[in-house]
C-alpha cells in the first residue's frame, strides 16, 4: 500500500498551473461516495463538516483527501491537525481569520502555517498539502495585501493560496485572478463563487494558469435546496397542508 506521504505527493502532482485540479467539496459520507465514485474525481475535499466518515470513503476509493480546517480551531491548532492526519487526510485548508471573523496578523498567520507543516513533518508527511486562505479582502484589504499575505504563507510552507473575494465586494475580477496567479506562480486556488463573479469559466482559469479550483459549500447548499423542495412537495409548505 502507498504511504500517506506517497498519497500526499500524488495530490501535490494534481496541482498543475494551467490544468487545475477540480475539487467538488463534499460534506458527508453520501456526497463523498457520490462525488468520489465519478471517474473524473481525482481527490476528495471536505467543506468543514464530518471528516471521519468522508475519510473512510476516500480510503476505500483510494483517493487523496484534503480537509477544510477553518482557522485550525484557534489554540487547538496542533490537536486539530493531528486528528486530521490521523483520520487519513493528506492536506488541509487553513484560514487567516478565526470563527469570530477576526483577521490574524500576517506574521501570526504565517507562523500558524509553519506549525501545521511542522506537525506534518513529525508525522512523516513532508509533502502534506497546506492550502492557506486569506480573507483580507473581506476585511477591507486591497489586492496587494492579499499578495503580501499569500507570499508569506507560501514562504512558511503552504503549497497553495486561496484568496477569497467574498460576496461583499462581488468576488474576484478577471484581472485580480491574473495578478494573483502571476504573484503566486500559479499556486492559486480559486473558489467557484469567485469564478462566477469574475465571469470566468474553467477554461478561462486554466488558460490564466491557476492550479486549483474548488466549490466550497456550494454543493451542500444546492443539495439542501433540493432536499427542501422534495420535502415541501411531500409534506406541503404550510401548517394546514399535512394530513
């Protein structure tokens, strides 16, 4: 059997600027199996929800797993990363804003990336894929702030950078995606909503040179909407419609 680091290496190899790895983020064992069974699925990615059940499916299907770890759960960073590795993940997303939506300083956020890498190395996972996200644009920062932060995270050991445009500012523009891709030498993760906001197709971001695209919670929200429609069709939409 391949070692976890072999799997991490295989996951790294999927990140090709101009041929981005596409991640349809899953949130439970059912969606993990539905997405993971697709021949076009190269790896599984969570959306900050149940990890253990998804990890079991990833192992069964023989596909790398990356986990959205939010900000690493504040002071429980080492514990959270260790539990994620123990579950079988070979990569994580880590954000530079905590659950209270407070932005870490660039220095502190970079140090947290270093701490993640150190834990992975201790687990004999030197090729653990750290996808570092910056939310500085949501906090009034300009694109140069995102570039400075992203470069600091890459220097600290991150493998890719996510720059979230966020709905408040209308996502990322095509020119911003171009600038970020150049700044990070292709090591950029674009989220689906930012692609849509910028009028970008998968062909567009591939041509620009992006290495990774993900759906975030879009799949979950879509399925939840469909579930609500099915439930409403069955039980009705008002208190007097059931029998």
